[in-house]
């Protein structure tokens, strides 16, 4: 499960991901991207796609 790490100075938070989280994101990417002929097309599609990862509570 992913874990959000708050920064000391109040800037952007970091997300610490487990190996399973990283593999899951890669699998989602590989499932989506082969449909496209170039990176710009893939980038445009992914910018409208929401990918969730679970957070430890």
C-alpha cells in the first residue's frame, strides 16, 4: 500500500509506494499505452485518466 509522507517545509507531499504498487501502475500503463502509435497520443490519453493507488490508514 502507498503511504503519503508530509514534507517538513509544507511543500509537495511524497508518496512512498510498495513494489506491488509500482508493478500495478506499470501494468495499468502497459494495458493502456499499446493502443497508441506515439507518446504524445498516449500522454494526452493518460492526462485524462485517473489511476488510484491505495494509501495505508
